[in-house]
């Protein structure tokens, strides 16, 4: 049922000979129950349950592997009906009753970011709306199992959301809608490596979601070496698109994602460049600790910045008035960086047991 809109289910019920009015209650129960309909609480005509379960009993994704870190981070490897695998991650919040979820938008990725594990196996296909909703429901089940609530969702897993934007937008509508997932647009973030037309289309969709831009370098030359997309869209062009997004969304701050890599993008001079880029802009910077992924597509082995370099970079940004913090590292011992569990499973399934 994760692939169905309310209107589609209404039409299906009518075709089966049932009242379309049952559709809204079925979908509300389905989303509230994280993919399980509370039939005992619903008054439905005889035969409806059997018909729904026979048609929609199977899910679009099954858990192929599950790993839990000491901090409570849970990483799921989900197998789709065609055998493709994707990742979803549940991350405990600082509040003990909440978690955040990270969702994939594609199987694999075509962006070729040199330090990312996902891109090393290439792009396979876009995910359907239902496959993204299934991740949301699975993470909601994970949260419920540990007595928490899925509070926020980020499209920051495998793939580039802006290259599957039509499906991403529809998945957001179902996750956020009051009559379906009930999460609310403000609790959802869409991340991009800087696909300018996608940023503009997201702004025009007026879904009240948040935007995160994976910048990772303050200048075009460094960025193009790290992210091939940087050769198509320059830093200034990306920031101008982010400005327009912010203007269309009532000034909601854009997040700038910046993964610190030793000797690549972590110098004080680069911190000052980044601060100059953000001068006059109401945006905040999330500095990221790098989870090593081995040899990259170019053959380079990237290393995390030293603690001294990280502290100096952070201090320089703050000295220039940039709102900055480090995103807490999650699940390093379970390969929680994007693409790592999938990569490990492909190489040796025994490693994920």
C-alpha cells in the first residue's frame, strides 16, 4: 500500500465493490502502524481485509541485514523486489524519545563523489515512491521497537534526490501529509550535491521542507576534484540557487554540509574562504567527520582530518561569525557512512551477520 495515493486506493476499493470512503481510514491506520493496519480497531465490511492483504500483503522492501551500534544507531540493508539493495539509517536524537531517519532515493549513485562509498558501484536505478515510503515505515517500526518516535527524516542516503525529484516529492507528500505519514514538511530535509535545477524545482514545489547542500569545498577547483558535479555547477551558482530556495521558503536557513578531509579541504585558509562565501547569508554549516571508505574511484585513500585541524577549522568559521557545529559521528563501528554496509555485503555477506 505504500505505492498508493488516497485517490488510487479509493478507485481500487470501488472496483472491488467496496465504498471508497474506507480508503482514508485504511491509509491512516497503515501509516500510523508503520505499515501494519490495525484491523481490530476498524469497522470494515466482510471480505475487505482479505482482499487488501491478498493484494498488498507483501512489502516492497525486506531487511537483508541489520546492524546496531553502541550509540543505538541502526543501519538497515533493504532488499527490493528486483534484488537491488539500498540503505536506511535510524539515528537516536539527543532527546531519549526521538530518532532521526536517513533515507535513500536511488539504488547506487551516478554523482561520482570521490570520497563516497555509494558511488563506487555506480548507478542502478531510481527508487519508486513506494520504495522510499517503505524506508520511512521501516524506520518508524525501528523507532517504535526501542520506545522512540521517528521525528525527522533526511533524504541523505544513497543517491542524488534531485535526479529522482518527481518521486521524492510524492514520497514527501505521503510522509508529511496529515492524513498519511503525519510527519510534516518542516521535519524533512532534502540533501543535494548542488543540482541547481533540482534546487529550484524543490523551491517551486512549496512543500515547506528543508534544504541541505553538500558543498565540501569553498572553491570550484577543489570541489570539482571531489565532486564531479562541481564541474557543471559552480559554487556561486549553487549558492545563488540556495538563496532563491531560502527566499521561497520564508527565509528558512539552508544547511551547508562540509566533510573535512585531511590535507584536502581542512586548512584555515579554506575556512576563511567558506566564511567569505557565507557572509551576509543566513545559513549554517554542519561539519562532518569522515568515515574512511578505502580506495576511492580515483585511487586516492582519503583520511579524516586531525582533531587539531577540525578544531582550528571550526574556530575560524565561528570567529568569522558563521553558525557552525559538528554533526555527531554515528555508527562508525557498523560502517554507517553512506554505502558502506551495501559495499561490505556485496564483498562478503558474512561480514554483515
